């Protein structure tokens, strides 16, 4: 019969062995990382197609630009949090950390970053109306698409949830057979 201390040590050593085995997978097999990156790429790609649909022009800058529908920041952090929860359990501290990170990023996207974009829009209008001889009249315009509206953040979050869930189902379908 083992003592309580021996059981705790055995349990800790078994957890570290299982953690080291799961972390020895190559990066391209990292389901959590793949989910976050795919969600980001999908959100950015959707922005390009939305721009094409609305404005009838291709804008490859939308692949790397911020702002717009859907929020790639929200898609990325939501996919990350859901993937961690599906892989490591919803009751763990890793999921809690990822969830809080996702909430902060999405709150910031609709708060500070959205307001900074609106301020940039107003400042650009003021500079545009300056007389030509004013020293700021020739300045470069500020970037206006910084933040997101709540619908853009929600769409990004839903995209992130769907992406990580689909990738989880695909990557774990062979394990059930």
C-alpha cells in the first residue's frame, strides 16, 4: 500500500511524462496552433472577398490589414481558446487563461481600437480641410481601420469556434476508429 506522498509523487511524474510525450509532437501536428492560424487565415481571406463583393475590386492588402468583417483577432483567440478547451479540458487552468485572453482581445477590439480608428477618421478630415500652406496639410493620413464593431467581433468569434471545432473533429476522427 502506498502512502499519500508516494501517490502524489507517482501522479506528478506520470503527468510530466504524459506532458512531455504530448509536447514532443512536431509543430505541424499542434492542433491548437493550427486551429488559431487557420482561423486567422480564413478571416483575412474573407475580408478580401467581402471587399471584392462590395467594391468590385481586389485588395490584397486586406490579407494583412486590420479592421473589417470578420475580426481576425477575435477568430484567432476564440479558435485558440476553444482548441485548448477541447484538447486539455474546459476545467483546466490553460483553458481559463486562453478564455480570459480571448475576452480581453475582443473587448479591446470593440473598445480602444475602435475608438482610435474613429479618432483617426476625424483627424484625417481635419487635416484634409487645412489650407494648403499649413505644415500638416501634406501629412500622410492616419490608418482608420483599427478596431471592430460588435457584429464583426461576434462573426470572428463564431468563425474561430467553428474552425477549431471542425479541425478538432477532423484531427481526432482517426482516434475513434
